[in-house]
């Protein structure tokens, strides 16, 4: 036999062995992951009741998304609208109301929504974080508010935090009619985030296997394999930085589910909103937490350079989760309001 035949046999054998490995990973028992329940205490956030808030729903591909619509009082003409989606595994109950009320009081409309598969929105399997779907959800939210008589379709802003801080960059790159964007402690480069985790923890083959198990089970039409969204350092969870568990615990409402379909492990490092920044043509407020242990500030600084004249940057000497609380929240939301008033 020729050398090419031998090479072909070796390649086929390698592919077959890898396929068998994936099948075993997907089907064998023994992948139980301990749950990590959170003490869900939203009271610490000091929830403020909105003067008026309507439940709203819109559809995408046959699935209903749940949202809250805030409209300013004494509405006499179409107003600007700020569209809000939460970060990794987040739902609208996790503190978005605090921001929305401030915007509403300043005369803006707000739409805060849950992504498919999460919170009060529909979609199966539950607790699936799939980035292409979440990007589609943002576009569906934009189309929904542009069809409302109370909203000025030319003055739509996007607000995102952490993972959705990247979503709003990608969405604004696609929709050139977006008026402005707020990107708070943003996840802008999955590759850089993966490298940060590798330097901190080393290569985690266990986590890779959990992701492979869930992904292959989805191909086979089997039930999803889930792991905690957030966990203590050293545990099996998507987010295990020293501040992550306490950070989520302070935000989590009663209906928060600390689980995620593990397939996102395979995809998260490939999500790079920084690559889309060159296509953005509206003002962007980048709010960078200088001691962020979750999203590398180097990615935000690279995005700032790419955005050039469109970038407005604020630095805060805090960690990733500090921006949601106390004086840090007050500072960040004040900067956001000034930005929105300037551009809307």
C-alpha cells in the first residue's frame, strides 16, 4: 500500500476513536455535578418600585420573550427607548429594575427583557445560554419597540453588562440605526477571557468534558447536561473567580436558577465582540472596572482604540461585581444618564 493509503487509514482511525470518545462521554453515567444553591436576597439591592411598568411580550421564531416596559409619566410625544438585557445567565429580576427606574424618571422609556431559555421567557431546553440566540433576541427587542407608538424609532439605545456588554457592541455593528450604546464591565473577547482563566487555574479538562457531554447529547436529542452558572473557587461551575459566587448571590432573586447547559463551555471562547467594533458607527460608553477578574480590561482598551471617535470611556477602581452596588452603582448609573441625555 502507498503512503497515502496508510495516512488515510490513520486519519480514519483517529476520527473513529474521537467519535467513540464523544459517544462515551455523552452516554456513560458518572457526570453528576453538585448543585450550588445561592442565598437569594434581592433586598440588599434596595429595590425601588417603578411608578409605572407594564408586562410586555414579543416573539421570535415561535418563542415568546418576557419583558418589562417602562414609560415615562405625562407622555405626550414619542420618547427615546433604552433596551436592556442582562449578563451571563442573568434575568431581568437581577437588578435591572434599579437602572430602568432611573432612566424612566429621566424621561426615557426602557425595555428590559429575558433571553430565550431563561427567566420568564419561553424556550427549551431551560437554562441554555446560546450566544447566537441571545443576539437574535436583542434584534427582536429592537424591532418590537420600534413598532410601539410611544417610542421614537430613531432614538433607540442599547444597554449591556458583562456578557451582554459584548452583545450590544455586536448588535450595534449590525443595526446602523442604533443611536448609542452603554457597555458596562463588558465581555468583549472570549479568547482573552479564556487565557485569563488558564493563567489563573490552568487547563481544566474536566470542564471540557462536561461541555462535550452536553453538546453531543444535544446532537443526539437527549436531555441536557447542566452545571452551576457560578460556584466557589475550585468547584465545577462556569464562573469560579473568587468574587463570582458572592457577586451572584447579592444579585440573585427568588426565581434565579443557578444552572446552565454545559455546552456553552465549548463556545464561549470563540465569542469575540471586539472583532465587530470596527463596524459600529454610534457613540459607545465603555465602563471599565480596573480590577475585573472576569473580563480582561485589555479587551475593553482594544475595543476603545478600534471605536476611535465613537468611544467614551469611564474607568472605575473596582472589581467586576462591585459596579452593581452602593456608591459604585450610583457613580456608574450617573455616568450612564449623562451619556444618554447627551446622545438621545
